[in-house]
């Protein structure tokens, strides 16, 4: 189960903890049955994997978080050989299956387990180290906050968090860290709140969008999603289904553009000349699905969720051109080098 971006400041235990978002809709899009092999690219707490196994499918479940893999070993042991856990990035999911698969399911975001653990530093509900690394390796959020220049922080907060006070917050960070670096989640959250204030009608904490942006940046989440979509295209058999649940507008836009491009379209402006269409590697995507009012009321983390799905054709996989996603230009960081 994944949590939406607006829930960063309210993550905790409670009834929502083990509710997989859009589970009924995911199952309808995949239509799992006996004999199918499905890759669950974001294992998390195992909600999707368990439902797919219960429907008779064999599942290869992937997670870059070693804690999630460790917690899922009992489920793997009880699956009768129908669940295989893989610790790794879902951008490499095409290397985790020996043969083409019947479906790939991706649930994009941060898991509730990560938000609930103060020591992981994803949330400021409880004080913890300013970390946010899903795989516990490489550059942390504290490294970014304490070393990046204010113009780079402004771009990160503005582009990835859609934070309208990005410049003010970045300049505050640059000034404050000269006297004392930011090492704890509450320290940063309190400093942001003191800088921009908090109105009585504000629905979320003022630091929510900056924390979201840092998490996305530290984990290269947009780059990972792009690579995962291309990997899914490679590993799916003809007729296979790619089902993606997103919680952030940038992620949803990436998935939409991927499906438009892979269906032979351009996704460009209607005012510009059309590019030459290509052989479609996916059929036209299904209509986008959002959480029902009932699910959104029962599980607030589902409010921003969107599901997009499409069926693989028999055409060879296309070129891995990341320009189709139209991603914003972010500060240059060699994520691969940082993670070695």
C-alpha cells in the first residue's frame, strides 16, 4: 500500500495502514487467474501480492526497501512457492523474470510502513533523522538540505512539491544551516512553518510539500518510474497488462504520456505538426480510474490516487526515450554514483 503526497504530515498507524489503494480496481484491470505470472513492482506491505496470489496467480514481488522484503518473508514462505520476493529497484523489473509475464502492477509512492517509522525520516509526525532513503543507501535528505544551494532547493521544492513558497523556504534553509545544520525531521518542519506560517484553514502542514519533494528527489522517483515503464514494456508478453497507480500529478502525467506515445500517438500540442506515428506497443489505454468516494472517505491516502492501464501488443519494445515524459530539469546529481 502506498500513501499519497498529501498525507506526509499525517502518517501514522490506524485503520488505513494495511488497506491497499484501489485494490478492487487493480484486480479488475489485471484479471488474475491460475497460471498467470505477475510482477508486483512495489511490494510494500504485500496487499496487492496477496490478493493476486489468492486469485491463483504466481507473483514476483519487488521492493527496494530491505525492511519491506524482510517483513514479507513470512508471506513468501506461506505462499506454496507462488510468491518470490526480490530486493531491488523496480526500474530493473525486466531482469527479475525468466520469461515474459502476464502483467506488471506498479503502485507509485511511499509506503505507510515507511511513513510510520520515525527512524526512516520520511514524515514529521514523529521526530526522526532527516533521511528518506528507500533503500538506505546513498544521499540522504539531510545531505540535500545542508549542501545544495538555495536556487537548487527552490527548483526541487517548486517542481517536485509544487510549493509556492519554494524560494522563501530555500533561502531560509541556506541562512539557518550556516549556524546549525538540519539533521532532524521536526527541526526542518518547524523551521518551514515559522517561515511561511500556517492559516487556520490550511488542510496540510506547511512542510508537507517540501518533504514530498525531498523524498522524490532523494530516491530519484521520477527517473525510476520512467525506467520501470520501459522495463515493463520489455517484459510483458503480447496481451499482457501494465497497471499503474500514481499519487502525484507529475507521476500520473508520465504514465499518461507513456501510454499515448506507446499507442502510436504523439501526446503533443494540437497546434503543432504531428510527428510520424510508430507501431503501437500498447493498445489505447483504458479510461483513468480514481478512488470512489467511499474508499477516499475510508482511506484518506486514496484521495489523490489514479489508476491507468493498457494492454501490450505483439510489436517489439520501442526506444527508451525519456524525453517523452516532459520531466522538469532538476539539479544535476549522479544518483547511480551516490548509490554505489
